[in-house]
C-alpha cells in the first residue's frame, strides 16, 4: 500500500459500505471504523498522511489494487475492465423493483461460469455478493428457493470458501432479519475489539512503523525453492504490503560446497512464479570484505578467538559447557592464526574462528558459536578469492543490520538461536534487528530438507529438482498445481507460531476448485484389454460433430468427435456390462448390448449391440466413455505418483532411508481422442471418468506418446501397486 489506512468513515444513519468492509476483510487489511460523517456523506478512507478517498466503488478499486490476493483486480487490463463493468452494475440491486431483474441477469450470466470475471475470485464477486448479502431477507428467501439456482450456487460457494470472514462481517454489519442497517451496539463492540477480530495471519510485527518496514527473503542457493520456502517468501510479501514497506531477495551464499548458479537462477524463477515483488537482489558474498574486517575487529576486542580443537571434540565441549584450551589465547596468537586461516594454509585449515560469548549459558547456542571456517572450494560467484567463509550465525545478523532490515522473519526452528543473533549484533556494535518467528510448514509424507532432496536427485531416484514427486515449487506446479492454489493455501496458514502438520489433500482440494470450472474435457481408454463394441445399426460412414470441450465454460473451446460403427471402451467397463443391457454412450446416446464374446480364459474380446438413441439416459445404470475406431487416435502415457516416503512424519533422529517408498511412479498406456494432438505442455485437462491431468509432453509424432501427469483432486489417494 502507498499509505496506511487510518479509518473507514460513513454516516451512522446510513447502511455501511458492506462491499468495502468485506473486501478489506478478505484482503487482510485492518480497517478501523468511524461513523461520525454527516448524513448523506460518501464512505471515506482516511490515510495516515491526511489524504482521503471517497465513494464505495472508488474504495473497492483501491483495496483490489493493494490487496495481496491473486488477480483480485483481474489478470490483465481487459479483465480489469470487465470488473469495472460489474462494479457499475452492482448498485442496481439496491433499486427496489430492479432487484429481481438483477438477480435473473446475474443468474443467466453464471450459467456456465464459476466466477464473474475470468477464472479467479475478484473484487467483482465481492461487489455483487455484498449487494445480495446486504439486501437481507429479500435475498435469503430467493436463495432458499430454486428460482435462481446458478446465482445461489455461486453465492454459497463464496460463502463456503470464506465462511469465517464473511459470517463475521455480515453478523456485525447486516441487521437482524437482513435489514441491511448497522447495529450500533455491534459496531461499538467491533471498534473496541478490533485487535481480537483479526484473521489468523493479521498479526503485528513488533515496533513496526508504516512506510519504514524493510524485510528480506534469504534463501541459500543450494536447491530449488520448496513449499516451506514459499511460505516464508509470501509472508515477507504480506507484511511488506501491510506496512507499506519493501522486500529484498538476498542469497545466503556462504557455503560454496553446496551452492551453484543453477540454484540462483531457479530460485529467482520460482520467486517470480510466486509473484513476490522485491526491490533488489543481493548476496551475502557482497559483504565478505566487511565481514572479514568485522571478524578481525572482534578478535582485537577479545570477543572472538581462533580454535584448532577437532570438530567432534569441540561439539562435545559445547554440550558439556567446557571451555576450549584456546579460549584464552592472546590477541596476537589469534591474529596470527587468523592470517593462516585467510591464507588457507595447512595450519589454517585446522582452525576455525569462534565468538567468545558464554560457555555456561543454558542456551547452548550461546556457547561460543563458530563464526568462520576454512573451505578451499571455489565460490560460484567469486571463484577462489577466499579460503574462509562465514557461518550463517555470523553472517545473518551482520548483513541484516548492514542492509537496513527492520524485521527478519525466521521459522520457529531457529527459536533457540534468537538470543545468539541479538548477542552477536550487540558485540558487533550494530543496531538491533527485530526477529519475528512463524511456524515452519510441514507436510505429511514429505521431506523438506534440501540435503535429503539432493540425495534423491544424485541417486537418480527422481528426474531432477522439478520432479513431480518433489515438494519444490517447480515440482508441484509440474504435477498440476496452480500457483493461485499454492498462494491461497499458504496465506490461509498465516503467520501463526503454532506447529502443524498439513495434509496435501487440502491443497489439492483448493486446486480442484480452481481448475474444474475451466479445464477442458477429453476422452481416453486404457490400452490394456480394451474392447471393441460393434454397433450393427451404427453409421455406415464415420461422421463428425463439433462439441464443447467443457459444457459449462465456453472459454475451453470446441473439439471434434467422430462417430463410427465400431468403438473402443475400457476393459473394466466391458466387464460390468450384462447381455441385453442398455447403456449410455456419453455425448452420443443409448445402446443395447446384445452379445458378449470371450476367449478360453474368460476375457471379453468383443461386444456387439445396436444404437437405441431414443432411449432415456435417466434409466441406464452405466454411462460410458468411448473412442471411435479410427487411425486418428493418439497414444498416451498416464502417469500416477505416490509419496517418496511411507511415514506421515519422521521422528527426530529417524533415518529417511528406512522409510523410502519402493513404488512412487506408475505409467499406464492409453489411447486418447484426436483432439489431444493440440494440447500444449502445461495445459490442464480432465479425462472423463478418469480425473484431472497436466500435459507434460505434448504430441510430437504418432510413435511418441503424449505424457499426462495425474493431478490429485483432494481425495485420499491409495498407494501405487
């Protein structure tokens, strides 16, 4: 936001601007209420710098522009224009006699749509939804009838998706029996308890000043961005927008053994994918000269010393609170050994630099942590210039302070090191940076350790960091997840410090709600054991019809379906048919199966029957997908995935190698309709009666199958066999 919102003001004797309040609530914007405006005044936003905006729909557009919700004001200029049309239309609902005409107009419009504009929830939906909710009993009676079924479906789906926020707002601002007028006592309660009614992620940063907050997202370039990192990135953006601050991206590149330019490039790609807005990209390595100078200053001040104790012994001494024999070396001896470390000499390679903090502190992170280690491996950015590198514990508090970071967001796994962070800043003589903890995002059956993920890559257990079985952003998007679903899922978790183990099903359920209303429908038949049906009264010559790729969404386009005398069906479908049974062939009509032929093993080899197009589809038990017997069909490989490990959660100290899933990928050969030749890589579709898929390899030539990745739909998946 450009300015902090101080208040939303409107006259006490007028209905509150419900769409503005709803939009702000959904966007996570704090919106203090003032009802002191004179009668007939327009709703007004007052900002901290004294500026004002007036008018319900002006305020709506402002909130839509500053909200962190994806595509809240459309995905492009055209969709923004469509949203403006709906904002201009919304007041029609308040014109008394025009109310039902408006309901009918929107009901007709929603016949084949999930949202009013495009494929995403937007400020247009907020405006119309609020107009209905604000009308009270008038809409409630229609909603319970069957008069406007599309409108009721749309209204209810939004209410279900944002249930807590919408119920809270309507309870406060819509009168009993839906009078649409503010209830004074409830307004006072709302004003007096505004801090208690915040959403789960509307949490204050300590001592944050609007316009002065500076945050950083600081991944280590030792792997691709995964779903846990995505939470950190999105929370940084959320707080930056809330406090009208900025985010910088900083690569914490202090370990050349693990880092590479490939990881830097892909992390930036993933950050862009998430829509993170940052003002600069920096690197910890930019500050290596200053950090070495700071380390030497600490040695001279007696706040750091060089230690050549073997690593395992040093770790044991830290655990036991035993001071190193090097702790009281003279400054001169420490500086001498420090130069050996800088040179990367044989003697220097035996040493590390440690902070002299407190070996008796109950918090073991304060027991003389390591500041610098020798590492002769070349750095991916600066080559072999340095032989020593700072640890994260030393570099992070230094660079945070130098770069002017006001608040550093860290996951709660760093909690015990917070005291160390501030003590090191104090010893360095740098200003204090506020720390804010949030809970790490843990997913069932999922490894988020980059070290463990790297094992799968190096051992060839997966195809790479973007493998669809990986929890990386690129991996789950390749599996078929929409970025909007990921953002919604993470923001719903918020900045809470409560540890939780999340189910993937919830994320895939959100995803299904996004893709189902718009993804095209196609047909496939499993190749193994598929059966031909001969329709004796079928067409003498094949003919084609153009039908929609999605019956309720025109934007999915059309497809060409060929009708022939001989058609393919799945083996499982053939086995479920009885002789003389009437079945429905989807997108064609009914047929009666007269004869079932089997081989000596009892396998069905062929069916014969006749079309019965005058039959009622309501009376048939089986509604079957089918494909025409033509040379235009395409070969498909349908790919299903399972979790990489078999345990929901690995306990502390448990080896992930003991929980490896032996079967994580299954490929099934199929044939598909000829329209799939036009699929593009990344396109999401539904195979009728088989589920949702993402095209990973499009049509290249007839001998090379199209590869489709199965997308989970939120229902618990069974293990692959």
